């Protein structure tokens, strides 16, 4: 269930990239509810020409797996993750959002740097050193987007499991998340923000609604589900609707949600770390049972030193895993 860092493609490989239709990923017909906001300001989702699968395919044109990875993964719109590895966060975010804006596409970004993000000792430890450092980091993140349209998922994993936190730590985390939402509200007016709400197998819908309320979900546009996991869209839709119903019953409001469909084509086999037999899911689109279906985890990036591709670091691109995921074996 832990989400994992993605490594950024090394700039030294940029010159090797083959044409991938950067910025040509299209959304499906936009529902009336999504006509406003950043979706209505753009002509579809942004395709990152420097994603790990794109860089690998360009650097390995003679590999028999390259064409499939290029056409079935690298050419799809996906989120880019930002964290401590991103260097100067203002420059990193500004460059990415600017590239999307230059082709009138909508970028999807994931902020992943909250202190103590994996307190229970999984594969996703790390984050900013202190709450103060995080506030500075997330403020620069939001400022770099500015008035340009964007979607931002805030801190995967942060609300999924409080069992390793005491109440003071929970309060501190909620304060950082509420502060992050305020930064985007004040500095990035055309950004839709989503707090991460885990997946259907983690905590109950009523518990997650309580966690979302504590983290300031009233100020978010919505919440995200299934990041880096494999549960079907139907399972996530049921869970998302249950969370929204719990929010309504207990707190008097509802929120839309998005689902990570990047690796849920075959559903879950009960494992979360590099399981075999998984398959890519529905490409990014509006609608589909949720507000949006989005590729938030990059197919082929390792979940950590476990399972298929064991020995690999979290975020490392594994071409064999990516290739098999295209076909579901």
C-alpha cells in the first residue's frame, strides 16, 4: 500500500528522445461538471516527453520491448512526482507546468515530501526534514504553478495509516496538509487539489472521511484513490462513493474523486509491491465513474526491493515489468 518515489529522468538522456507526441494526450468529452476550472482551460492532459519509460525507449531503440513501451506507456498522459530528488522545487515545477502550458495541455503533479511520510517503516520513507522546511517547499511548489492550470495530488499515503502516529503527530501532519491546501488556494488559483484517500483495502470509508475532514478536505477540490495500487475502477468507485456519503452524513459536504488506473487493468491479487500478472488500465480521461481516471503511478516503475524485479530501488524503471504490464502477464 505504500506509494513509492519516482526517479526523474536524467537530463543527459533528453537528447535521445524519439518523437512521442509530447503534449498530445487528449481527454475524452468533458462532463458538464468539469467544464470549469483547469480542465476547461486546456485541450487535454499533458504527456511528459521526459518520463522514465520515454527516456528508456528512446535510449534503447534496438530492444524488442521498446516500441510497445513507447506506444503503450510513454505516449500516455501520466503524472509527474515531485519530492526531495527534484532539486530546486520552484524551478522543477515551473519548468514542467510551463512546458504543458506551451502546448495548452493540463499537467498532473504529485507533491510527495511531507515529513515522516512512511512512519510505519515501509518502502516510502523520507520527506522534508521539518514541518517548517515542508511549508517552505510546498509554498514554492504552489507559487511555481501560479495562475496556470494544473491538477495536484497532495501527499500520497499521508492519510492512509495513523497506527504508527501519536495524536500530536497526527495533528502536526494535518496542520501541514491544511497549510498546503491554503498555499495552493492563495498562490495557484487555477489548480485543483486532491488529498490522497488511500485505497479500498486500507481503512474503512467512514475512517477515511474522518481523516480527510481532519486534513482540511473542505478546502480541497477532491480526493484521490488507488495511487500505486491495483484495485479495479469499480472497487474504487464504490469506495469513493462511500467516502463521499460519509463526508456528507458526518460533516455536511461531499467531494469528487479521481482514481489511479495506471496499473489496475487486471485488478489486485492482494499484493502491492511489484506483483506479477498486473495490467495497465484505462488511460487518463474525464469521467469513467469518477471525476477523472488518471495514470498517477508510472507503469514499470518499481515499488521497491520486493517481488518481481526484486533488488530494485523504489521508482527505478524496470522495462520487463513495464512490458509485461502492457499485456497483463
